[in-house]
C-alpha cells in the first residue's frame, strides 16, 4: 500500500482528473459526446420499461381492460425496440471512437519523446516515467485512458440513473397510507430513515470496495508492472525483436524467454494477489456486496408495507423497488467512481509529469543565413561535456575549427570522444562548458531545424526503415527519382539497384511487403551514405562510414571521396588510418581531448605522438 507521503490529496486528485478530461477534449471531443449519448440512453431505457410495466401490472391487477392492455403492451414493445436500436447504434459509435484511444495515447507519447530535449530521452528517470505510464495503461487502462473510458462513462451513468430514479420514486414518499395502524408510514421520519439507510449503504459499500481494490491497484502494482516489463522484454524477444532472434536460437535463449515469463506469474497460487484475495481483499469486496444488499431488503420492506397498507396499487411495487434500488446503485457508482478518481490520480501525476517536461534546449530563434557559397564556419571553443549522470568527462576543453571546404579526419581509440563531438555538433546535447559557434554565433541561438539543415550526418548506428528504397534515401514520401538514383550510384549502390526489379520502389525489409528485400550491413551503409548525399547539405559528417563495407567497396568509396564530397566541409571519423590520408587534416582524440592536429605527414613525423602509435599498430599487420 502507498505511504502517506505518496498519497495525493482529494483536491489534487480532482484537478489531475479534470486535466485529463481537458487533455482528451482537446484531442477528440467525440470521446465524451459519444459516451454521454450512449450512456444516457442506456441508463434511461430500463426506466421506460419499468414505468410501462408498472402500468401494465396495475391494469392487470385492476380494471384489466383489454384495449388498454394492448395499448400499453404496444407502447412497451415499440419503446423498447426504438431504445434498443438507438442504444446499439450509439454503442457502435462509442466503440469506434474509443478504439483509437490506445493509439492516440501512444502517438502523444511519441510526439513528446521526439520534441523533448534529446538528453532527456536518454535519461533513466524519463525512461522510467514513460514505462510507468505505459505499464499502468497496459495493465488496466490506468491514467488518461481510465478517464476517457471508465470514469467519465460511470459518472454519466450514475447521474442519469439518479435523476431517473428520483423522478420515478418521488410519489413513493408522497403517497399516503389511509388512516389506521399502518399510518406511521406517512411520517416524514420514515422518509428520513429510508433515505438515511440508503445513503449509509451507498457510502459504506463503495468505501469497502475501494479499500479492497486498493490491495490490487496499489499493493500489487509493483509486481504487476515488473511482470509486464519482464514479459515485454523476454516474451517479445523471440517474436518481435528480429535483431535478437538469431542470437536467441544460436544460444538457446528461448530457455530464458520461457523461464522468465513463467517465473513471473504474478497471479499464481502463492502470489501476493492470491493471498490478498483469500484474505483482506476478498473479505472487503464480499462485505461491500453484502452491505449494498441490506438496502435492497429495506427498500422491498418499505414499498411492500406501503402497498399492503393501501398507499398505491400493486403495479407501483415494481416501479418503486426498481427505482429506489437504482437510486442506491447510482449513488454507489458515483461514490466508487470517486475512489477510482483518487487511485487514478497516482497514474495521472506521472503522466502529466512526463508531458510537462520542459524543453530547454531548442529555444533558439535565429535564422541560418542561406549561402550558395556554403561558407559556414563551425568552431568548437573550449568545449567540455559529461553525459547526464556520468562523472567522467567525455570531452574536455576541445577547441577546433572546421575550415570551410576542408576534409577533416577524426581518429582516436574507442571511447576517446569522437562520436560525442559529433553529437554536440548536431545539438543532441549541449556543452557543459565552452561553446560551439556557427559563423561566430553560439549555435544555441539558432532555430534548431534551420541549424540542422546545414548538416548531413551518417551515424554509426544509423537505421533504415521498412519503406521503399527511394523514400529511405530521400527521408520523405515524395522524392526526386533522378537525384535519388544518382546519390545511390555515387555511394556505390548502383550495381545492386540494377538487380532490383522494382528499382527505387523496392521495399526494404519484409514488414509490409513480402517482396521486400533484406540488405546486407555494407549495402545498408551505402544507402545511408546516399541518404546523406541526397540532403545535399553544406556540411557532411560520416561516422565510420565504411566499417561494414568489404575492402573493394571501401576502396571504391575512397577513390570517389572527392567527387562525393565536392565543395562541402566534411568530417570523417574512422578507425582505419589509411583512409585518413586523403583528408586535408587530421584531429587525434585521446581521453576526450584533441591531442594532435595536422596533416598526415606532420602527425606521422611526431614519433612519440598518439597518431604515430595508432598508425604503426595498424600498419604492422600489413607490413608483416
Ligand atoms: P568514440 O566515438 O571515440 O568511440 P564516444 O564519443 O562514443 O567515443 O564516447 C566517449 C565517452 O563517453 C566514453 O567513455 C563512453 O563510454 C561515454 N559515453 C558515450 N555515450 C554515452 C552515453 N549515452 N551515456 C554515458 N556515457 C556515454
């Protein structure tokens, strides 16, 4: 169960649920309109039947006029049929609107992830927050889904039930028993007593129910969420995660998948939830039902006594009993919904904490000057950086200028900070110290989209999508056929493209198209290079662009490098030092700092330098 400090006050709970209503209202107000229409009709329908049934019974027990009986029966039939039709149509509409709620929620989360500061997407706290939201939703629709689905729906049903029941039961309290030994039933105290019992049971029953349910929603939340997480990881590993499915088979990891999923039986015989069900939770939930039945008994007694004493005819017995028990269940439903609102607030707090994470990084508004001469001068000035949560400097006091039109190779051992430098250049992170300048102005001041338009980047872990080849190259639905083809050819993909019967329209991978093609690592890398060329940005960054290429393809790319790059400024990260020779200058990274900077010959001449060591370490394999 929750600690006191974690509990949310009633006012805060109400405010959070109201905010969730506003959230849905702004997205699609049909959610509420369809729910209200459907639930009102459904809640009213039984009253129509109750009312006319009472008339029918009254007529049978009283004057039993055949014509009147037929008239009432016809009204009941027609009214029931019409209400049934309307309610079925509204239910369909409601279902259709609600069908998309899951996807809308996921889309909102996706939009938030894509628009937030990149460093936050990496942050464990943000990841955990998003997981909690999704786990609560997957588990039992807690969070915003609960408001659009159950809470709003129950409130509408409860309120309609109460209004209908009051309308049908007012005369129960106003009709008088004739003078005699039963006339105590006319006393206003009788009304107070009946309503008092009704209110007491209507309050106590949902209170017990909410208390009982809390054993599940709060007491077992951690187990269920953990189970969900394990299942999502191991359960899906062999099914959805293609990148892992080969390893799963090779190393018989299905054992883990099955074991982890089985050991994870949160609802098993000895689990916490089972113990709660056999113990306090089961007791409280049972008691809640028993208490609500007490009122039904009292209502029967009161109505029957009044009918027996002659206050109204037998036909009204059904009407009053149905109305008054419906009144009680409406009040109960309203109160148990309040309990749900309180519990749901716990999940909504996380949800809105996620959606309201501030965006601090991408606030710049300066436009980037459009230059046909591609004169964009980028400079790192004394830049230092630590990854969020890390104590280590990934970059320390890095200063360097990317000379316009120059090919700069960046080399260094693994973990020396090369990729981090690129990530800072692309503003995935901002420096902790120092600044990065574009044409003399801090890059934070530029509009992020405009700033990024001057870069074409191929990251080491680039991803291609299950889309036609041409769309992958253009990174857009519509593309220039000739230009896409030319970029693929320049990147060395020409011969492979010629073998593809559908050319640029060939789908990559088989997710959406059985005729889709799987490309090798090297081919994928060529497509990624073509994508960078297609963008035709003035500044091109290639992080290990030939790592997956075979030696012939690699040699081809090097031979064409100057044609590929043309007059762009290029940054080229590579482990293969031989490939740096065609670059104008080389920056050597070591433990987050630039330790050498110069041409290949200059750097090699420094016998004690890092570059000389790296060069000789690689050269020995070829020399021997
Ligand atoms: P390189 O590209 O030279 O191999 P990186 O720039 O990837 O090196 O990494 C520099 C340092 O930053 C390494 O110590 C690495 O472990 C650390 N690092 C890289 N990415 C992250 C990250 N997302 N979170 C924390 N540390 C990271």
